[in-house]
């Protein structure tokens, strides 16, 4: 078995065995989707878009970003603290192989989240109508997972305890969710806050998924969102590789 396959399998097994991780990855965001779907059932947002066509992509984007940042941040911190990373470093396993295994599992999780959340939103009661170029969800997920995996690597490299990972990740993801319009339309925010949102990666994932699933924008708008995610992926990736540590001893 190759190093990539072994690390990918280990990451997958560790993920499915952790019931808390499974809950906060799938059930917790899904609860938000159901809750907001019930509250805003039958309503429309600015531009005539059905509320569920806005809520479902928003909750999905937040769920994908949250899962990437927390799972990678916690895993990197724990593997480094327990010296597992140092053991991997002593084998002929390059850093890119380790990162590729985490990325593969994170993308698979994002795909399952997409199918699950979309399936619930498509139920007759919620009434999601996929009016946009739904296939554009694929590049958006690939780029979104890449950007938030890189952000999770930064969190996991900076933090040395589980409490620190949780604190840093929450400080990043909770305000980002509200400022990016994942839970309510960003049209309700002041203009200067909408400008601030444009420097957040979740804004581009949320915006792109809403365009692709809800039919709010066109391919040109989605291309801009993909470009934004790609820029964040490169920037976060460069920072993560600069501060990455194989061990707390170094």
C-alpha cells in the first residue's frame, strides 16, 4: 500500500469512528438548514429568489468550510502533539502526500454534505428548485475545500491544544458565516459590511453555490467566485507551508 493510500485510509477511519465529528459535520449544519427552512418557509428574498434557494447553499457553504477547518486543525495539532507527524517525517513521505490524503477525505466529506443537504432541501415541504448551472458546484467544492483546508492547516500549525484550535477556528468561522451571508441575505447588511465580506473566502463559496444551485447569477459570476477561492487557496497555502511544523520540538 502506498503512503498516500495508507494516510487516506487512516484519515477516513479516524473520521468515521469519531461520533462527535460526524455529528458536527453532518447533523449540526443540517439542523440549521431545517430550522431556517421552517422559519422562512414560503418567503422570498430580494430579487425574487425563494428563501430555501438562498438558505440551502448558504448552510452548505458554511458546513463545508467548518468541516475542513476544524477537522484539519484538530488532526494536525493532535498528530504533531503526539509525535505522529515526526514519525511520518522520518519515513520517505513528503508533505504533499500528507496534505493530499487530507484533501481527498475532505472533498469526499464535502460531496456527501452536498448530496445530503440538497436532498433534504429538495423535499416538497422545503421546495428547493435547482435553477442554475448545478454542475458548477463541482469546481466550487474543489476550490472551496482547497482554500479551507489550507486555512485549517494554518490553525493547526498555530495552535498547540484542542482548546486553542476550537477558539481560533470559532473566531474565524462564526463571524465569517454571518458576514458572508450564510444564514441571512447579505443585502440586509450595510454597504461597508458587504465590502468587508469580499475579503472572506466563505463569501465566494457561498455566493458561488447560490448562483449554481439557486439560479441567482450566471457562469460569469461563478467564474469570479472560483477565482476568489483560488486566490485564497494560494495565499493560505503559502502561509501554511511556511509555518508548518512536523513536531512541537522544532
